[in-house]
C-alpha cells in the first residue's frame, strides 16, 4: 500500500450543523428530537410574562405537519428515531410525531459557517472550503506556538498534528459554541471517511496502518465518489465493503466500471489519493432555489410566486455582493408538478450584482417557458462570474426601469 506518510490532511465536519445552531437559540430543546425543515410558518410562538418578563415558547411538532417538505438536518436524538436529512417530513411524522419542527434560517447558518472557518484559519490557514459545514485542512508542518521548531521524527509530526487538530476543535467551540468532528489522515479521501467514525465531537487519527482495521469493514458507499447507483451495482456484483473492493481484481473492475472509474475505485478502496488541499477556486455560478410545500399555480398563486421570485433574485444579489462577484449570464430553473424540469439562460450586456437587473433578466427567461402547469420548484442563477473590482464600472449599474414578467 503506497501512501505518502508525510502529509497530515484533516477533514472537519460540523456536528448536526443547522440543528446545533438552532439549539444555541433555543437551549430548552437540548436532548430532544428536533428536525430542521419546512416553511417559515413553523416559527415558534413566543409569549412574554407581563410581570416577570419570562419568555415562553411553543414549538411546532411533526404530528400536525402537512406538505411535502423534507428534513434538512436532525439532532442526534431525532436520528436515533430513524429521522435523517432528505427524508420527507410527512414520513418522518409517522416515525416520530412528537419531534420538534423548526424552519431553516440560512442567513444564520451562513454567519456561523463564516465564524468557524475564520477560527480555523487563525491556527491553520491552508483550508479548502467544501460547503457551509465542512472543510479540508492541510496540517502538514503546522505548529502551535508551544511546539518546538526543530526537526521532528515522523511519529512526533503525527502527534503534533493531533495537538493542532485538538486546538482547532477547542477554538471552534470557543468562537461559536458548537462542536465539530475532525479526522487527520494521510490524504483527503481517508480524512473524509474517518471524520464520520467518532461523531459527534470526535477527534480521529487514522494512519496508513489503520486502514484494514477501521476503513475496510465499512460499506463501499462510504467512499466519497461512490454514489447510490455505483453502490447498488457493486452489491449486485457481490462487493459490499471497502475491503472487498480493495481486494477485487483491478482488471475485473475495469471490465465492469470502465477504465477511468474502475481504476479509481481500486485506488480509493486501497486508500490512495494524491489530491492537494485547494485553498481557493473560483465559483462558476451562484444560485438560489426553493421547493414549494405545495404546487403553486402561475395564475391563482401569482402574487405568492412574484414574492418568492423577487426574494430569490434579491438573495442571489446579496450572495454576489458578499462574495465580491458580478455575472453576465442570468438563469431560471422551473420544475413542474409532473417533475419535468426546464432551464433558460440570458446573457446581459454588462455583468451585474444588482437585484433588479437580475430579476429583469430572469423575468425575460420566464417568458420563454410554458406556464400551463403548477410549479413545485423555482430557482435563479447567475453565471459567467468575475470579481467585481476587475469588472467594468458599468457592472454596478442598476436596472432603473420597472420589471414586468408573467407572474405580475
């Protein structure tokens, strides 16, 4: 097994991130089964005692839920009852009708995401952002102030990396009040798998010699890159665990999965991965979309659709402004009640991050799609991005004329 022994790559995954952020806001829900999902109508009802000023909250439960929303995340207590992300809320209600239901608050989650990443960078600046609640960290050569700066053996470097990972966990908790799980391994692939091994609040050290004991018994789908279809196909071929995949004949894998993917399956199962931690990559597009809890009719629900559409455009504009980008290609995404999805794009003359300009162009896209069926999903995207400071000054011009589109 040929694995580079000198790299110390960590994967940090926040524990039940959205739910944990909500528990900071509603500490009385700690220890209870809580799921995050559904619409804003599930906000807790607050009453204030006029004498003592004490706040009492009444929370919605799954029992009364009606709609087709899905769980975004769940506390570990809810997971113990069989609830999990991407599960339909009505199905979840059958399993745990008394579980607490809270709406999502993505602005709050993004704020905590920024805070935990800033905390990590104060200790280990080489991070790769993998989403709102996870990052890779290159700990190779990173030392805490109390570490000796002299030469060190591979064993000393390994335990030094453990000290740094522990310090990162403590710093994240101090800055956010949240726990995270970190795994340190020789590469990104192994670190990603290992960060799930000791959740929640885990600190896992996985050396090359630990692969057979800790990684090979796991299901093959635990490898990031083996999706549901590939996993099902492997199982049909009699390969269920990562170890069984690692010991499969490479030529047999190439025969069944093709030259590129078959070769990668064999390498991944044996723990080989030479990808670097990429500290920055330009986004190709920025988008927002929402799936409605009930299908909306273009005519009967025109006002509601107009409000949602405007909100999506404003949200994308806010994301562009926060991240410092402008874009020229405005896109629209619609999914009908029959699950057919259509997209339309329009390229504008100058790049923008202005909400009205985005709404105007997306409205033009909307005129090019049939509106003869109810709609279950609506999305807005801005692509062909560039940094705002290098764009022409005209990029910041607003769309001053009124916007008209078919929902209005």
